[in-house]
C-alpha cells in the first residue's frame, strides 16, 4: 500500500505575520515575572537556600556571627550571600552595633510559592 504525498512549495511569510497561533499565553504579568525571577536567581545558590532555611527555622533575628560557623565560608562571603538575599527582598536586616541581625520576610516567597503550586 503506498500513499502519495503532495508537498506544497515553501513560501515566505510577510514581515510581522505569525507562523502559527500560540498554544498558551502567560498568566504572569511582566513586572511580577521580573520579581519572581529576581527571587529565583537569588535562590539559585545552595548556600543561599541553606541560609534562608536556617533563618526560616529561627524564631527571631539571627546574627551573622551565628551563621558563619554553619558554613565553610568566611564572614565576608556569608555577608555577601545575605546581601544578595536582601537585595532580592527575601531577607531583611537590622544593624545593632557592629553586627547585623537577619530574618526572613514571611511574605517574600508567597508569590513564587503560589505560582509554583498552580
């Protein structure tokens, strides 16, 4: 049994003409997507994930001096990771004398969590 296929000649689309209809459209607005990407990028490092995990489990604010012994990193490196998390809006800090005390912002991961669960 043979089947004859008729091939159509290749044609060019006009500029701006769609090749096909989109299968789906994004539900996330651009600004919201940028914020979620910023958070995801900050969490794309194992040390930062562990820092957030420690801070989430702690009832109050945690001093950097308490975090440094948990990692095989120098204090400036731990502080750098905390700064990245702070800039992404995941953690916040309070300065007391020479030390900074960090804590997780509870609502910081809500949008990302809701989107991942959907």
